[in-house]
C-alpha cells in the first residue's frame, strides 16, 4: 500500500504491552468496517478509509490519535490531543466537541447514547452523547495509560491499560466489577509480557495475551479472571456474536479462527506466500469476511479473505 497510511503500522502491534509498567504503550491500530463497505483505519496519527471495491484510499484526518464508529455507523468519534470531535460519517458534519486531555482510546455503547474515552493519564471519561454532558470520570490506582475500551451492551465496560491490567466496570453503579492482572504477582513484580485485549459481547468473558519465554499464548478468561483455555498465538478479538475468537498464529503469518467455548481451531487463513508478517486482523460484523494488515518485501499490504472458504479475495497496497 502506498505511504503514509501503513508506513508505521509495525510500531503499533496491539498484543505487545510495555516492558515496564511505568512506560506507556503505543496507541493501538484501529480497524473498523463501515456500513458503506470500507475499512476505517486509525494509525500513526492518520485516519483514513480504504474502499474494498476499488482500493481507493481517502485521508479523513491528519492528526487523529484514535477513532471509533458507533454501531449504527453514522457517527464517528475522532480523538485529538485535547478533545474528541463527534462528526457524521461519511459526510463529516460536526455534532459536538468533548474536552479530554490526551485521549488514547474510544468506544461507543451499544445504543450509541454513551461515548467513553480513555486517556494517557488513566482516566475513563463517559459522556451522554445527546447533551454532551460528562457524567463520569473513572480512575484506578496506580494510574496507567488506557490503551483500549470495549462495551458489552450499555452497562459493562472494559478498560485495558498500558501495563497489561484490565478493569471491568459496572457503569450503572460506577463501580469496579473485577480487576485483571496477568503480568504481576501479589507484590506487583512484573512476571511476563501480558495484556487484556478484548471483552465478549455478553461481558462475561475476556481475551488476553501473555508471552513467556518468547512464546505467545491467547487466553480466554471468565469474569472472575480464571483461565478457561489457552492456545498458542496472539489474541485479537471476539466475533460480533461472541461464538468465535480471532487470533494470530505464533509466527504472526496466519490468522486463526478459534471456537470461543473451548479454543478449538476451526479455520486458518493463510496470506499470499510473499507476506512475511501480519500485524492485525478484523472480522466483518457479520463474520463473512476477514481483513488483515501485514507486510511483504514491497511494503505494507492489506489482505481480504472469504471466511466460509478461507480463500483470499483481494489484496491492496
């Protein structure tokens, strides 16, 4: 793919937490499917769309830190250094400006009524979208930068932090339901590279990745933090129905589709032979297609698969 949209993706691998809890993690690549059959990408400070029919790339913002589409696909939240802008997608009319210092992650509630923003200082801010009113500012100790947010419905929210911790919130009562810490023992000593990465649609399971002795493992956790199963690879996300888990193979050269209940491998998606590494993958909302970003000797490449057949449909540069 042409620069600059994917030139720095290798710096933003989503499964690698900081080596030390005091160091902030690089922003996660955001890849979302839009309702006009495009891929929305936020990485390296850029926000762009890629038309899957034509391969056309359109730059939407040159200073976006991160972005998120609501479930209906008609409103886009875009984070800048000191604010979050709500604007129409794809037409771009601005609905409101929400003040936030160094927002690093965004997420919409299922009904689109609430927008959450995590910050580099470790705050989780919650706004009522209709009025623009800030109705909660959630914090945990010790503070760490928020790297990703995920809603389950409208009242459960996962906040994941740069030191690998995760917190599951009950928003109705503004309280912590559970804390998750794969990387530290009871004294706080860092044991391994580990991170919480995703929340299931029901809010009762989480995904995590840990790396011990150079070997990555994808983990499914219950809501109490117990490990349900572990499989080799890097965990990425749940399917929209929660029945499957998407992961990268340990060598990051294949995408794996795992059954959520037991971690069994259902399908493996192999890129063209010239691809040397995959950075990130995402299922379409109906789980009919799969897109991954990677690289080969010529530079960055985007690969589109048909999920039913596991066949490559198209590649983009």
